[in-house]
């Protein structure tokens, strides 16, 4: 089977005019297959966002990207900006780390959702409105009609994050990249959103890359985990492996600090998972 996304020896260099090049990503390799969710862990600055941005053509000319990033077998590095733009929002859904930066402050939310829908479908205006409302409801947004009329600054970070997840998943992408998708969302809503992501993964065999510091969230959605540190993959395996055999100090610390995860994990082993479902 061909991976949906395959990174091979991916390097990202920050090219300096007045200083030496800095290597931010130092040869990252991993693959994600249809219907699989890869969790990406790693301390702040380890290169999680940078790797995904490099693969998806979201870095400007100040960066050099080397190695290989393939989507469904096709090399992405070297594709034109237009080709990559068409891919993003269509076959590849991307949920970026900072929701505020993903919306244009000058346009109403409804117009921004409609623009994405129109660019990647042949739906009529009325269809788009109905689907926008359905999407907002799925993302647990109250009063969706009113929300369509709002400007980004009139909504909370958590609401924008949920709308972004809704937009990214609406096109039933083959690949969904979610960079810290639930940081601004309260625990109850987060639970529902993760359920929605799991449903999408199962129903559409979507391959997911789920970047998070939250071991609880990772444990719920990820089939496999890679840990990055200083631009390199330092650990990989399933959740059990990461909990018990992580070699990287940051991973160990994260595991130790998260006693609640351990508790939940033990309950899961004891067959009490139902209370969480
Ligand atoms: N726009 C930028 N210009 C220069 N360096 C950058 C830029 N963005 C990130 N970096 C650097 O690249 C490295 C990797 O950053 P990256 O954003 O990938 O980290 P991350 O693992 O996503 O961290 P976090 O968990 O905080 O989101 C860091 O050393 C960071 O300082
Ligand atoms: Mg990041």
C-alpha cells in the first residue's frame, strides 16, 4: 500500500543573508497510511510544525527544504505554489496551530467558509449555506446563523479553532494535518471534536497527522506516535511503547508529569474504557 504521506529525510534550513544557515529540521522520515492517525509529540521548537509546513509548501523563500515529501506517491517538493494551494483545502485538510492567523480579519466567517467550499466543490450558493450551518453544528457551535455573520475578532480562539477544523474536514480530505488542533478548546468540547475526527478517519479512511503536547488527546486518536527532538525523530511506536519505553528525556518527562494519563491507561487495561466512550 502507498502511504498517503511519506516524508523521507526531510531537512529544513533557514537561510541567512547575514548569518550561517540554520538547520531546523535535520532529516525527518515517517509515513501515514489510509485510515491511520500518526500522533506527533515533541517539545516546543522541536520542528513539528516546521516539518508539516515544509511538506505542504507553507514556507517562504527564506527556507530551503531538502529530501522528499510524497502525497499518495507524488513528490510535493518542487511543485508550484498553485498546485500546492489546490491540494490544500481539497485533498489535504490543514488545521494550523494558530487559528487567528487562518482567517482574514476583514471578512465575515460565512464568506470565508463559503470561499473555501466554492473553491473545492460545485455546490450552489444555497447548498454552501446549508453545509456551512451543518458544519458549524457538528463543531458544537451554538447559533450558527449568527456566527456566519460575525467577523473573526468577534469570536473566541476556541470557536475559530473549531471552525477551522470544520472547514478542513468538510472536503473529506485524504490527508488531514492537525497542528495542536484542540489547545484553545475546553475539555468537554475537545472530547466531542476528537470523536468527530475519529469518525471522519473511520468513515473516509482519512490519514491523519495529529500534532499535540496533550498525551490524553494523542492516546485517544493516534494509532502510532513519533517523537521529535531538535529536528530529529527520537522515538516511535504505539502509545504503550511511548509510555513504557520512551528513550527521549522530554517524552519521559511528559509521561511522568501526566499521572492522569497513566490512571486512564490503567483503567483502560482494566476494561473500564466504556465509562469514557
Ligand atoms: N518563521 C520562523 N523563522 C525562523 N525560525 C523559525 C520560524 N518558525 C519556527 N522557527 C524555528 O524552527 C524550529 C522549529 O520550530 P517549530 O515551529 O517547528 O516547532 P514546534 O515543534 O512546532 O513547536 P511548538 O510545540 O511550540 O509549536 C524552532 O527552533 C523555531 O525557533
Ligand atoms: Mg508548532
